[in-house]
C-alpha cells in the first residue's frame, strides 16, 4: 500500500499558480514535494542556496584539514622538545600561532554562515521525501 494515499485538490488563480510554479522551479523539486514540505513548515531552498551551503561545507573541510596539519607540526615539535631537549625556534612558534589565528577566524566566519544557512534547512529528495541536511 502506498504511504501517501490521500489526494488533495486546490483551486488557484492564474497569478497564484504562476507563483507556485515559479517557486517549485526555483526549488528544483517536484510540485508534490514542494507543497508537502511547505505544509510541514520546512524551509524550501532553491538550488543556488543548497550549492552555496555545499561550497561553504567544502571550505570548512579544507580549513579543518589545514588545521590538522598544523596541529601535527606542533605535536612533532613537542615530541622533539621532549625527546631531545631541543626547543623550536621562537620564530617557528610565532609563525604557527599567526597561521592558527588566521584559520581560527576563517573557521569562525564559515561556521557561522553554515549554521545560519542550515537552521531549519530541509533538502528535498527527488522521490518527494524530506531529509535534514
């Protein structure tokens, strides 16, 4: 048996229908998915917004990778300092600190943008199901 077995018919003016069709096209979803999610209170996003979120997510992943690399460098310096009694040069530590501060600021900005965009964000699947991003 089909999960969605109720049929609903709605009458609209030409203008209302034009707006509906435009918004459905912008969302990239089927008309059924768009309407169901609108009724359920989901935020229906356009393709461009979803692409922007994916771009931000990629940037955040790159920054995380770079931070992990820097943390590995610091760990290696600490290992050498503990094992051999050699302390890294102050210039190396200052350079790492500056890079970390820069990445921290970039991460914070990216994180805030992602968080703002994702709140109440729903991605529509082609079959009409809704999944959280």
